[in-house]
C-alpha cells in the first residue's frame, strides 16, 4: 500500500510537469502543411494553461516563442521556447496530402517533435528533474477559402523523466491530446491563429514502483498564435513595352 501511495505521489508530480504547469505545451500553432520553401516564419503565442489533477487545479499564463524554416515543398523545421520556466522543442512538419483546390478540400500532415525541460529542485523535492518528450501529431486541415484553415491535430506525447539525485528514479508518462485551431490570414505575411487544446494522461510508470493505467489527469490550453511570414512572394509579372 505504501509503495502504491509513493507511486501516485511520483506520478502526480510528473503529471503536473507533463501537462503544463512548468512550461510544457500541447499547442500546434500552424497549418497542416509546411510553410513555403525558402521562407521563414516567426511565432509568438500567449496562452493560458489549466491542469486538473487529484488535488487543486492549476491555472497560469504561458508564452511561446519560435520560428520555422521551409526546407522543401513538403518539409519544414521549427523550434520553440516556452516561458516562464524554459522548455525547448524541435520539430518537423511533413506534408502527406495536398488539396488540389487551395480554396477547398483537406490537407494532411505530420509534425513529429522532441522537447526538453530542466526543472530545478523545490521544497517538496530538492533534486532537479530532466524531462524529455517525443510528440507525434497528425495534422488535418480543412481549407475554407481565402487562406483560412481549420486545423484538428490529435497527438500522442511520451514523456521521460529522470531525477538528478543518487537514488533518482526514471518515470514514463503517456498522454493523448487534441488541438483545434483556426488560421486566419490578415495580410499576405501575418495570420492570427486562435487555438484550444485538451490532453489526458493514459499511462504512468516509475522505476521500482510499477505502473498506473488511465491516470486522473486532464490539461487544457488556450492560445492566440501570431504568425509572421512563411509565404513566398509571387513572381513579378512582366508586360512587354509597346514598340
């Protein structure tokens, strides 16, 4: 019984980290397809995260700063930092299907990524934590005309954590999450991307303590993404001068 309680305490602490209280993010903040080849994009996204565990729910602000670069027609790469407690991520967006009509139809892509967070020791546990995660979202984008797109992104997030203490334990958390966002271009190189996401813990395990299936942990995140750039300028049209 004591081991089970210790397992629940460990998983509860790590669940709070994995679900957003210290700088994690489940946000997508973009379309279902890569940005244009050879272009770059800057992302600024203030957000609010809420985590509901077995204890008192946590709600707090968060800011994400990042950028993307178009490597080819079907691939781009991106990096972000989350504040206030810094978290870092790298990902790549890969196009699987492009709609034949840019005003209508469905775009499909993948956005695999990795992230890292260093959590300094606190009052409850003086040992720092190293937290790494791998994410695999599937991006489904419905084109609504005028460059607008509704993006639904179900994703799996696998979180690995290790304590810096001598007898530190390794832990693993598996989360399922979904975000729903709307890309609204206001100019040729500026879009607003409001988004809402929700995540649910599926499985948690700690070395030496065992596993807990279908844990009681739910997170939510509301973001307002500001996307600058990412679109290639159309080539100039030359008209012949009259002789």
